């Protein structure tokens, strides 16, 4: 399997980015990350990083998993503030 290595039946990620990354991946579902990516691609490249940071700040106090619907709600709330 690309991106992983295996020793004695234990599969480990090829790259490990630390506890903060693991925490992020536990909270942001793959669907939420995909939804954010799709929305960001609608923006000019120069604005994408800034809007991504806004969405993350907006969801900072969110409890539990962040789902695609949460991303869309945050996106609309941020757009309505402009």
C-alpha cells in the first residue's frame, strides 16, 4: 500500500506529523476537508489561504467531529459578514 510501511503485521503511516495533526484529522472528517477544498477552489488563489484560516477560526470552538455541513454553514456565515 503506497504511503505506508508494514512490519510484523503492524501498519504505520510513512509520514507522521505529530499529535496536532492527528487531533486535526480526528476532528475534521475527510468529507469536511473535501468540502472545504471544493469551496476554496472557487476563490482566486490569493484569497484561499486567508479564507481557510477564517473557516478554521470560526470552527475553533466546535465540539466533536466537523462535517461537510459544518463547513458549508461556516462558509455562508463568513460570506454574510462581508
